[in-house]
């Protein structure tokens, strides 16, 4: 396998982007990544998108993105794995370069979620759960994650306040990210007095519905070394991918994210690194409890201590392992197919030293964890300054 | 890149399979491919599926298939490119093995289309066209392909009868395929008196709506040589992929399938072969005119002579280049995400000499061409007996 470098990144300012269509969003992010790399040519495209069919009545979006990017006949493939679609698209792009099938690959993650009503969006997001056994019986994602949160609070004495610290931290980070959807600080008290969605989760424990796209440009590391233009080089050190049962009720425990542990272990092994080597991490905080459980599964906190990690400030900017410096899904927004690619954008900016007010000092190695559903699919990517 | 072999194939008998769910179909085909290879272990899964969201309200199907196959934590990825989803999944599985990311990869193509009404199915298939410019204005696929047919008849004097020969030939082949949906011979007169769908296309010019799945198991050629169990070895010689404009009206000509030509040229180059080296071919005959145009784009007939190819018998079983020995989409059925994988199943059986009454004599090299929409995406795979 060839070593792979990230030579360009780009994304939109995320939000409710009523004036932009799915193709507009993808093209804007893609062109930004190409401009960032000063590249005018690509060999192939991978698009990550969860449900363009249900959200916008448009499947077959990879050739559409290729066409509207002005990239004529290039091979273009869409990858879907619910909210992990972006992360899996990144892995597919990596495989494309690593295998030698393509030299310059553009990976675009995109989702256009606000063309449908809130109820329709909830229904569509529910297609990431096991429809026959979960969604059709009324278990939507806030309810499923609420069960996980309740069990975690029961087993490990995780507190309501610890959940809140995740939201407080990520909004504080998002304040520093010009591309974040909600650039507003929140206090623990505000989180705890927000409208209840599914006990114990309140509105400010939940990631929002977002339109947005993100893109990264990949090429062989050798080529990147020769052609690097103005940015520090970022290398893909290792990627791990894994799956778990679709339905939450099929799992041994509500407090374990087995696919995250497995994907993390594979990524650490591929990179020859461990949790303590990470200088920053982007973690899939679709709900506050998700960040807590993912931090445990990735080894940033001991089992049951994920809540304490947030409370202690260790995962804040300036802490031992800053998590979600971008603002995370919580504050930056969560256009489901774009999220995994935007995590790579954030890590790349951190490892290049270009993250401005969010910059983690001496960031040399970072990790991105992106998952689908209640963790039925997961991809973990580890990047390093090269 | 490592050389890649096909060590197992399997599919269901296709049709309106009211008693089988999406996951049932995928698991049945996957287990058959694993049994065919006498394999009980896989390293990763790629699923090709066009629109499980709109057809069955279930996205995120790759981990679902992994779980129900009893394959626990393995990485699983879904690939979508409308009716080329299966072919692209095959390419993604190839990349997975070729790159060294996985050793044993199961590729499953699946679509469950009959859980919705005919109108809903037409709407869903329309999401493979450019929704904003085509589908929303009433241009469904029979209409779009009818325009291509009319233009082809105008420019090249292709006759109504030549269209019919494609249907007659493919139904004759499908009669010999126990897995085909419509195992019934048709005559040219029957095709021409069938109900008109979009002039000049009649019902028997159109592929049907189908439930079904198909699967192939891949591994490195070196491993396959050591472990081959009872079947002739089949090697992937080359794969080409390309795109074209989504909307038909953006093309230079209604009679050119540029993505097919480009994907074909790439596949021929990768394989070091040309059209005359092919002993059999599976071609994307979603409509009779599609086979005619694809045969031209792939070099089996000169430009404008695709109709004559069918009429002459050259593409019949026993002819110079037998096309769609499986029955094609026309007779075998067209569960959109499964079609591209089923083409690989057919070629593998041909190259192993296991195609029974459909066997092409001395078949050593074969080609599969799978496309999405009116040809906005295309993948061409060339296989050889190893």
C-alpha cells in the first residue's frame, strides 16, 4: 500500500442553508479543497452521503457532483453508512490512493437536511436504526441514546451535570470556529433547563439538523512531498473500521460501543500509536452521552469515567486530550454525511497549525471517530503531521 | 496492487419475492457465495444498493447485512451509484483486496423493490436521473430511453425489429437460467404488440421491477491458487469506471454513452485486452436500446451498428460475442443494486465452465458493463479464467 497524504481541505459555513441545493453544497466544499491544494485536476471522487434519496429525492449523486465540479468523466462513487458516511468515504478515498487505482482523489461529504419537515427528518434519520425492530416501534435516536445515557448514569454514577459539560465545552470550541452552525456559548444551567427531548437528554444535549458539506483532497505521500504548496504535510497514519449490531437491544450492554472500540483498536494498530499519543480528537458527539461513551471506547478515559473526563477539563482546549476542538456535531452542526469528512478537515487544520483560536499547541497526531446509528458502524482515522 | 480472484458466487432466484425482506435477500446470496467458496470467514463486506431508503425505509444496510450474515464486527460499507451500485460495489471490493486492506471480501448487491407501489417505484427510480431538471419535469426513464431510441433510429436507421431482437435473444437465454425472473420466450411479434410504454419502447423492451440479491467472494489470487476448492479459478483482469452528465439534455449526442466508452477503454487498458478478446459479455440492457448503444460503446459493434449485431445473431448464444447469456436485465430481472454483482456471477460461471445450458464454449475472457441512469455512471469489469 502507498502512504497517503491530505493536501487540501474545505467546507462551507454550516447551517440552515435554504439557498443552497445538495449539489451546490458539495461543489462549494470540493472547490475549496481543490483551491486549498492549488489543484485543478482530480483522478476520482468519493462522496459520502447518508440519505439524499429521502432528504432530497436525488440518488446517484456521485456523478452529479463530478459533473458540477467540472470534472467530466472521472470515476465517482458514493458511500453510505448513515452518520458514518463521511468517515467511510474518507476510508474509501484512502483505499483508492493506497491501492494505486487513483493518484489524486477528492472526498466530499454532504447532506442537505432542511428541505424536509422536522418530522420527515426524524423519520429519515430513523432509517439508520433497525427499521423493523426499532424505528417502526417508535424508538427514534433521542430515545435510543437516552436509554444509553440512563444506563450509563445508573452503572457508573455519571451525572446530569457531566453530560452538560460536554455541551458547554463543545459550544465554547464552536464559538471559535467560523464554520460552526451554532456559535453561541451555553452554560450548564442552560443545558439543564432546555426543553426535554428524551429524559435525561434535553435539546442542548442533541446535535442539530444541518445543511453542509466538507471535502478533503488526497494523494500519495511521495507526490505530496514534491508538490507541497504552503501547508504543512498531513499523513494518514491508520484507519480502522468495524460494525456492531444494528439494534440496541441485541447488545450485551447499553454502555458499550463495541464497533468504536474495535475500529479504534484497528486504527491504533495500523498507526502504531495508542490513545496517549493523540494530541487532539474529533469524536462523534451526536448526543452528549455519545462523546462520553466514545471517549471511553477510544481509551481517552477508563470505562465509566467518560463523564469525569469532560467535567475535569481534560478534554477542553488546553487540556490533556482536547476533544471536538471544531465544536463537534453539537455546535458545528451535523449534516450527517458530511460530519466524518469535516472531522478530517478539523484535524488537518490542527496538524498544520492553522486552527487559529482553536489551535492545540504542538499538535502532531490526531484522531477522528465517526459512527452511524447507535454505533452499528464506526470508522476511526488517525492522522499525523508528516 | 495485488491480483484479485473470485472464489465464490451466489444469488437468489429473482422475482417478486414478497416473503423475503431486504436483509433476507442479501443474507441468502451472501451465504451462497460463501458456501460456494467453502469459506466460513470474511474480513470485510461491501454492499451495493441503490435506494433502500426510498424502497424500504432502511439506510445503513451494510452493518445490517454483516450482522445478519453472522459476521460480527467486520468492516462493512455500502456503495451507491443508482443501477450501477452493484458494479461499483464490486470495484470497491476489488480495491479492498488489491490494496491489502482486507484479504477475503464479500460483495453483495441487493434491492427490494416490490414493497412499494409501481408509482412509488417509478418515482424512486427517477432519483437516478437529474431530479431538478429531468424527473421533476416528468421525464422518467422509459421516456428518456425512448428519446435515445428515437434518435438512434433516426441517425442510424436502427429498426423497431432490431430492438425486438434484443428482447427475443435475452428471453431465450433467460429460459436457460434457473434464477431468472421471466423464464419465458418471446417472439419479435409479441414484443411489437406489447403495450406501449414510451414510443418506440413497449413493455417487452423494458426490464422489470425485481427483488433480488447476488454476491461474490474475493481474495488475493495467490491465496486462491493455494486454496481453490473444486472450481476453476477466475481472475479480475481489469476494471474501468467513468461518469457522464446526469441529464441527457447536457450531452453532445443522445446516441453516445460516453461513460461506457470511457469505462470500457479503461478496463481494456487495465486488462491488456480488446473487444475481440471477449468470449462473452453481460451488458446493461435496462431497455433494449441500452444494449444496442452499449454494444457500440464497448466496441462489439461499430457506431450505429448495434441493432444489426442483435439482428445478425452475432450476440446470441453460439454467436461471435454472446451478450447477456444470463438473460440480462430484461429476462433475469433488474433489482437495481444487485444487477452489477449478478453480472459478475454469470461471467464467473461462464469462465468456470459451469453455466450449463447457457455455457459459451471455450469461454476464457468475459466483460461486464453496468451503468446508472441514462449512463451518468458506468463500470466495466473484465474477468479471465486464471
